[in-house]
């Protein structure tokens, strides 16, 4: 199906992607159409291995080599100068392309058997919560895509960490690979400011649209232990560790122990969907400790809190 230019949702270790042949502009256009994704938002290209990644780019600096030796296959996307074979639609006209080797046997096999580099954004309608199961994909995109390959729930549960290696390394999106791990390999890295422009376009920095990962319900961020008064008896709580007992809530989702943020991350988007599917007026969400995966979890919570999209 990938060879035929079809749209196939594929499991990765981070979230499900909506895949198509990256070198087929009509197929890539279909991705934007089915997600209702604006054309200024570039796609990540998924490849089989480092050699395959090199075939998509015009430069692979030494620092990129060190990163991929340490973290591929895995939840790390590198932004590098693209070569001429990548259609402009994939990169939203940028001179760079995001590439990653995903760590999931099924998408790896699809890449290998099709012989294609696969462009794939998260398999959800634009701006909505990313899918971590085949059911999530189905509920968001049914009737709009050709197939879903069910690989069970995603293990990491947060989108990849994106690092630009075009000049000095810059973190464009915090994600499933903790920054501390990155810094252990290449030393201190800068995080792009929210208002920072892309290197060659007057657009918001990628992955940084503030209204993103958004549930339909109102979401309010709170410190664990903080008593939040809400003017509703239909409030839900998204929490972790031992903070669950603060306040009165008609729905509580506890993501896992405070010292196990991996478990918290893997269930995070599913819990957000669960709470969103109930008849709550408001969701209170506890901030995570600002280290490791907690940084990416807080980032997703802040985006979810900053805007609402209406349910489909
Ligand atoms: O874990 C992931 O990264 C998942 C799985 C499916 O691989 N994909 C994903 O894709 O989260 P998406 O499209 O939801 O987010 C990709 C982000 C976008 O915000 C986009 O702006 C950024 O990557 N991006 C892609 N290419 C880029 C480029 N050339 N320069 C800067 N940012 C880029
Ligand atoms: Mg996305």
C-alpha cells in the first residue's frame, strides 16, 4: 500500500504515525488533507537506518553521528539539510528535513519491505491529542485513511525529541528522549525559544504551535498538593504518585509512581483521551517534576491547557 501511494497508520515506539511514501508528492498531500494539517507544518521522514538517513540529507555533521550512534533506533528526530529528492511539500518548503529511525519492529519492517522512506506525522487530526493505540487512530481518522497497522499500545507514549543539527545543536521539541540523556552525549544544548523563527522562514518554531495536543475539555494546570477551587462538581484529575487525594473529583486518573515517569508518559495521552471522553466540565492536571520525561510531559500539558479545539 505504501508503494501504491496509500495512507497507512503505523505504530512506532512514540505515537502512531500516518505514513506515506515520502518521495510521492500526491501521497504526501493526502497526509495533509486527511489530518487537516496546515501546509506550513513539515513532516518527519522515517528511515531504516543511518545509511538510509544519509540518503535523505546533504550533510550529516559529526555531532549528528554521535547522537544517532547513541539513540537510534529511538525517539530522536534530527533536522538536517535536505537533499533534492525530498519533495518541498514534506518539508513545508524548508531547506531542512526531519529524519528518524523508529524503534518498532512493525514500521521498521514496512520501511524495509516497501523500500521507501516514510513521511509520517502523528496520526491524529491536526491539533488534537496524539494517538498511542490503533483505536485512537481509528476514532480520529476513520474514513479518511486507507489502513491502520495495529501494533498495540506505544511504549514511550510521547512524540520524539527533535534536535536541529543544521548549525550548533538546538532542541526544537522536547519529547520521548530526555534532554539529560542528550547532554550526556554532546554536552549542553540550547532549547529553541517559543517565538524563535525557523532558520529560513518567518514561521513559529516547529512543534511549537501553542495550541496543540489539545483535549476538548478545559484543562487547568496545578502544582501537586495545590488546592484548586473550580466552579463545577464535574471536575476530573490527571495526576501521578501520591497526590491524588487533594480536592474532590468525580474522575481521577493516576498515571503511575513519581519515580517512574516512563510509565506515566506511556499512559499519558490515553488518560487525557479517557478524561476528555467523559462528561467533565474541567480537567485539573498536576505538573510533573521538571526533570527527565517530566519536562516533555509538562510541555504537552502546557500546550493542552493553552487552547481548546472543539471535538470532532
Ligand atoms: O515521535 C514522533 O516524532 C512522531 C512519530 C510518528 O514519529 N511523529 C510526530 O510528527 O510527532 P508530527 O508531525 O506530529 O510532529 C513533527 C514535528 C512538527 O512539529 C514539525 O514542525 C517538526 O516535527 N519538523 C519536521 N520537519 C522539520 C524541519 N525540517 N525543521 C523543523 N522542524 C521540523
Ligand atoms: Mg503531531
